[in-house]
């Protein structure tokens, strides 16, 4: 059994990690931290865990948690993880970080979007945690940068087309919609019920912090630097992301050709499901599971391909993918503890 700690366990992502880890057959959760809820039982803060665990939130230092566990998940705010990750690594622990602190390979790019990086020496070492693209590097890593939710849906949606050079890299437009849980559990006016219910709006237009992360990974796939237009929207639902992605085809092709490309590219990936031609994913079909569902269409009139990608932002977009990465780090079966079927309806 791998002894696991969750550092910063009281937010939506932290509790989702606990929900999955407590049923993982090869791990034991031995430490969960929260300054706000220190001394309170997990079940008192999240009644969903009543009768399922006796864990109590701790206000503990990295050294204290490292003394208990072998694997640590950092479910901390951006710009906080970078201050504790080096301490866990020095203690010989394996780290999966769910913040943005180690996703960008350039300290200058990080500074532009988030602020000064205090552990730049780890940026080149951290492996970007999309297993479908970086599986072997993840297996050998000490620290994995778990991807953002929007980037996961867009990168997986575009990977086959960019890798094979079937689209013009400069033509990409990503239009994404997310449930409110993506904003986190901290109280804020924009997430209040009366602000969200019966509403639908764009936010952080042309300035969302996931943009450089998306461009970084798409540039790797394309083999050249690229920029995209990315606009996120807020849906009046609790969880889920649907990304509709447009790009101009660089070759004459058919919907059948593109569909076959995706089927071959993802043929061995248990968490990427390619829909039949003429059918497209719904957020409700991935809710509560670690899947990325993808549908593809070709618009012959405009010469564009349209990719529709759906994930649960808290699972494949956060906690589920983090556990997928942990499984790889420890040489376990990649889908261990993640075999759940989506919740429907």
C-alpha cells in the first residue's frame, strides 16, 4: 500500500481526491491538511464522507506530512505549491501538483501570467501530466504538473490533428464552457447562486491564465510556436467542461478520414472515447468519471474541422487525472481506482 497525503484537502479538488483515494485498492490516505478546518473531521466538513473515514484535517508543515507519507498531492492555490514542493522532493517523496506552479516550462512566461516563480529550477524537471501524451516521462518522474481542466479538454481534442499536421496551427479557436466548481470553493460574488442561475456568460476573455499552458503543449504537438484564440464561459451547472474547437484543415480530407485518425491515435487509451460519426459528447455523459469524450465533424463548405471535447473538470480535469498520474509513478495499472462509470442522469 502506498501511503498518501493530500496537502490542501478542503477545496473541491481536495475532496474529490479523497473520494477517489478512499476507494483506491492500493493506497492508504494517512494525512489531509487544511488550516481553516484544522482539528475537524473530514466527515464534519463534508458529510458525504460520514461513516467512510476517520480522517481529521491537520494544520501541518510539509515536514510533518512527509514523515507520514510516500506520495503527496498538492491541492493548493497557485503560487503556494512552489513553496512546499521542494521540501517534499528533498524528503524523497513523489509529488503530483494540481496548481499551475509547475505546468509552464518558462519562468518568464509564468511571471507574465501569475507572478515571480520561487522554484524555477524545478520547471524543467516537472513532467506535464497528460498520460496520453507523456506516459513514459511520467513513469520516471519525481514531480508531475497536473494539467488544468480547460487545457486537458483542448489538448486532447487537438492532439491527433496537430501531431499529424492536418490543420493550420494559426487558425485554432477554442470556445469552452465550464461548471461553477471550476472557480473553486472560496466565496466570491461571481459564483453566488443568483449570479449563476439562469445565466450564461463569457469571462476572462483573451486573458485566461490557462492560455499559455494550452499554447505551450499545442506548440509541442505542432512542432512550432503557435497562438490560439481561447474564450471560456461559465455554465449554471456544478461540474463539467465542453470545448468546441475550430481549425482550418491544411489538406483535403473527409469526416471519415478525421474520425479514423482519432480512432488510431487513441486506440489504446482507456480514458479517451471517440464518438461515432455524426454524434457528439454531452457533459452529462462524463459526469463523475475520468473520461474525455470527443466528437469530430468536417465542414466541407468552410474547410474547417470542428472538435467537441467533454470532461468532468473535477475528475479528468483535476483529481482523476492526478490519480492516473500517481498510478504511473508507482508502476500500478493506470486505471486503478478510476474504473467508475459516469453518473447519468
